[in-house]
């Protein structure tokens, strides 16, 4: 079984849990160039396993778990910092996704992030722009099983990125349910796709790009068919797509369809894929769509490489740090106050959890950076407004689950603790929340502070707070707030905060 080194310049692994296929890729970025070491793909059809209530069926979950068990064998020897698993539209939709994710993480051995549509689009562009660099303004299109991502970019920078809830699996299931091809079904599928994409017509108009690229499975499969048959040299054109649709209509069904290079596992979803591609090229004025070299999985590896480099103080930095700075500007955060709270909160957390991992520290730091974003909405209950904003704002680099964790920390900064019962059972979160709350109390006067005035010592599930008697005498209001804080923890019960007698 493959074993990989966790060295800083060693290989990285990406797992892409798509609606149609699961993929694992192991690669590395060296001197700006990408090198693939391993690539595996399995058709899982997770998106086809959503029932009428948008719940994953047990057979669909079993297919996904079996695939991840295979992938896990190739990830032995990898550290958690060198693996990133991302899940896309099907798990964004699935009502029972948490159940599946618990089982999937146990099988894979690594955390799985459900990413937003725009984050998926950003990572797709990162993969394409890294493997196929160009200074030409581009439109990149990625047709997945249940979503389609469209990105305008220039060089390595994505300028506009959107995700639309229409894909090859969802269209095929609705309009070609038994694998039958009819002219009426193609027309209806194109109308449905056009209705979903109509809002993007101006946003991605031809005036904004000079080259169009198609990333991932559907575009690649159609391009190969067109090249193998000599209809085009591999470029996807309106005429080439009409020819493909005519072949489907002549065959009448998936079972009778015989197109060179088209794999059996791709045939059941080719109807929806062709209808969607034809809608895209005709509606957005695309005369030719060229196959792209990169895709989501390479973008994940490039992004992970940049995260790890940022941790070592190298490279352009972690995208999440850039996002937090942009959000501070957008919501007019008092950055001096945020920095005071961040510094003290991290100091207190390390005092009670000296072995705390880097991710927990970073999440607490981001929560401190953004704890006052809600003031842009209202001073009253600003912690609730800030938590909502953090959980729902587009935040490049963050997964949905990580946004929720940071949002929960923002929510925890003040007020009663019962609102956080759903996460207080997780002891590491409780310590993060305590550190943030104490830092907010200590810094409430919004002036320079003596960080050493508060000392925190852990005693099991209790934290003993100490401070000089002279400081307590000169800060009666802060002392009052600390006593109320001790009572709040006593009522909640997850941890105890003990003050001097």
C-alpha cells in the first residue's frame, strides 16, 4: 500500500466528492509547477441517491463509503495537514449529510469539508489557471453532476465566480429518466437549464472574456467524442453538440448509443450533459469551448500548498487570512480592538490548552478578528448579527463547516451560554469560547490593556482566574463583568470559571 512522507515539500492529497464521481489525486507543487503522482476515479452516483425528501439513501451512502475506503489505503502515512477532502452540491443539499459525513470521516480517516458553490468555483479556477496559465481573459465552465460553476478570470485571479444548481445528473434524472432520448426531452432539458442560467447572461457576457474553457468530466467526455469522430479537433462547438444530440436521437436510448470513447459509466448522464452544454454555448455566445487541463482536485492541492506555505511564513499567504482582512474592511471593523481581543484570547487559550492544535488557534483568531462585524447591523445583539453574517457570507477559502464554527465562536462572545448547547458538549470549543469571552470582557473599554493582568490556570474542567489585588481595585467594572461571567459558566455547566475569593 502506498505510503507518503509528510515532509514540507512532499506530496499533497485532494479528495473530490462530487455528485457523479469521487476522485483522489496526489500531487505536489514544486517551483511553481504541478506534478501528479496518483489519480483515481470511481463513479459513485451520490447525486442520484437523493430521495424525494433530499435525503441520501443507504445504498448511495454505502457506495460512497466503499469508495472512500479504497482511497484511504492510498493515504496511509499522510499527516492531516497534507490532505484535504471536499464535498460539493449533493452534500450541500442532503438533509442527512451530517450522518453521512460522520461515517465517511471514520472510513477515510480525515475531515471532510462541504464547500459552498462559490468556493468550489474558486478552487476550480485555481486548478485551471495553475495547470494552464494564460494572461487572456477567460471564461471557465465546470459541469458537475448537480451544479455548474462559471468563472471569469484573468491570470491566476478569479474575477467573478458563481455556481448554479443544474448539472448532468440532475437533468438526466428528470428529463431522460429511463435512458430514452427524444427531441422533446432535449428541448425541455434545455429550457430547464436556460431558466437556471438566465440570471448569469449579463454577468458572463462575451464582452468580458476572449477564451472559453470547459473543465472536468462532461466537457472532457464530449471533447473526446468529437475528436475521435473527426467532427472537430476536440473543441466543443454548437455544430458539434448538435451532431452529438442527433446521434442520441438516432440511437433512441442509452442502451443503443454507440459513440467512440464514451465510457459506459458516462452514458446514463450524457443526455443531461449535452443539453446543458448546448444551452451554455448558445446562450452565452460561445463559438468554441476548449477542454481545460485543470479541475477542482488540482485547485484543492494548489490551495493546500499555499496554506502550508503560509504556515511556514512563505508564499502569498492563506486565502482565509485574506478573506478575513477583506471582511474587516467590508464591515468597518475596529482592527485595533480586534487585535487586542485576538492577542489576549489566544494567550488565554494556550494557557489552559497548551497542546491546542493550529486549526483551533486559527479559528479563534479569526473569530476575534470578526467578532464585531455585527455592529454594522445593530449594536443591540451584535454578536447574533455577526454570527449570522459569518455563517452565511461568501468567504473564499473557508468550508461551510469552518464558517459555522467561526460563527458559533462569534455568537459565544457575550450573553448567556444556553444558545450554544449544540456545541458546548465539544470541550475544545468550550475552552475557545471561554478564552474569547474573557478577552472581550478584559478589552471592553477599548483601550490599551495589560495582558498579564489576567492569568488563567486549568484544573480539570475548571479554569482558575487570578489577577493582582491592585488591578482589581482599579478596575471595578471589569471585575463586576468577570463575576457575572463566572456565574454564567456555573449555570451552563460545560466548564467552571473560578475567581479569587
